């Protein structure tokens, strides 16, 4: 008897097919790390949602150029060339620059994913 319970018969104990303690622990650690990464993403998204709306006036050409600079590496990796062609007479925008930049980045990354692969 072990701890007040009868010991299982040796014929019912299957040691070879039982996962090792090390493999179980490593899988649990991987699950824990994935959960922490997910938690961090949720907190980041939550913090972004709390940002205040701060509209300002700026040039669409400038914002597009800045956003394209941020995605330059993935564009090069996928052999995608871009050009900013905006009429000079367009008036400045009056919007929240951070929100517009997020929209533009999402648009660019979705376009990159939609392009045919080499």
C-alpha cells in the first residue's frame, strides 16, 4: 500500500508508453509561454484602445511615405515595388495620425499577403 491506497498490479503499469516527466514539463512550459505571449498581445491591444483621439492636420503624401518606410523590408522580400503618386493640390488631412497609420499598415500587410508567391 502506498499512502493508504493499494499499489496497482505491475501488469497495469505501462512505463514505456507513459510520457516522461521531462517531456510533459517541456510541453507545459511551451503552453505557458504561448499563453503569456497571447496575454501580452491582448494587453497591447487593450492599451491601444485606450489611446485618446488626437486629430491633427498633415499631408497624406507624408503619411504614406512614412508608412511605406515601415514596411520596406517585407516589400523588398516579396519583390514588390511601390510609388507614391498623389496630386499636389489635395488638401491636408485632419485625422488621428496613429489611427490612419494603423489602417495603412494593415492595408499594406494585407496586400503583401495577397500577392502571388514566387
